C-alpha cells in the first residue's frame, strides 16, 4: 500500500520537491566534481621548470617559422584571465614594431609577461617589472630578446664611430648599449652590428643575473633561469645566445 498525503493522493516514495532537488544536484555534481579534481590535480600553467618553459617557447617559434601556428579562439579564457595571470616567461624585448613576442613564440594571451624598450636594455623601472613577474606571478623564465638589424644598436655604433649627435633622451638610452659595441669591436668581428646585437643581449643577461635583491636571489637559488636570444627579422627564427 502507498502512503497517502493529506489531500488523498498517494505518496510514491519521493515528493515532487525532493525529485526536483535530486535532479538539480545530479546536474550540478559533474561540474563540482570536475572543478574539485582540476583544483587538486593541476596548478597554474607556469608551475613548471625553467627548462620546460624554454622548450615551450622554442617549440612555438618553430611553429611560427614554419607558418603552422596553433589555431586559437582568442575569446576563450578571458573570464579566467580577468581573475589572474600565470605567464610562463618574462620577455625583455626591443620595442621594434617588427618584433612581436607573442606571435614569434606562438603563445596565447596571458602566456608571456612582456617588457619592451628600444635596444632591449635594462633600466630600474624594467627591473621592477621583472621583479614583479618573478616574485608575485611565479614566472620561471626570463629572456632578453634582441633582433637583427637593431636600430638602437646601429645608432650606438654611429655615435661611437662617427660622433653622431642624437636628440632628446636618446643619448641616455644609447649609453646603455655602448659597452656592447665596445665588446664586439674587441672581438675583431667583420659584422659589427650583428656582433653588437649579440653582445648587447649577453650584457643585459649578465646584468640581470647580478641584479639584487630579487632577481639575483631567485637565479642563485635556481628558481628561475635567465637566457638571451636573437630574433631574425628575415626568417622569424629565434636563436639562443651562449
């Protein structure tokens, strides 16, 4: 026999309200479970080694050079990115309009923490930005990215060889590149511009490795790596400097 409600209708073992609640929970449970599992088993994308981050960048550049970039829906992930960012690398790049790190490394929005200045030279403000990326965003890799035929490096050569005069604040910028030109000259190179570009990258990398109080500590503790590279404007290929 079925139990009866006060209105005389049979009780079938589950009221309509209970049935609706059970259906709602059943529909919601997979979402909750999925979120819990994801939260427990996966961390932010930049919780990787510096070596893994570098490998991802170079693999992306290979796709870029081959003109086979990953297909992307740039609207995807906007809600998540509005809440936080987890870049896998901090890039100190030249401001040259022909150099676009996100494209050259075939990375998504939120993947790279990019600072750009003519000549990719270190300054106090840029250092502060890198410190933020390293300490508070957990970025495991820092890359200084120069490029072929750099106008800022070329200007430094002209100032040193031809005593060229530059307007505005350009002399202060060029003064940061002059040491690299000096090093390139000492090497006896036949291509002063190309060698100066490479030496400038190496010089900025060396400065970063010795920049207190944050960058040098993280580097010494092997929590980050700092590397240099040069982007070839003609081919799009990025080569690491040694």
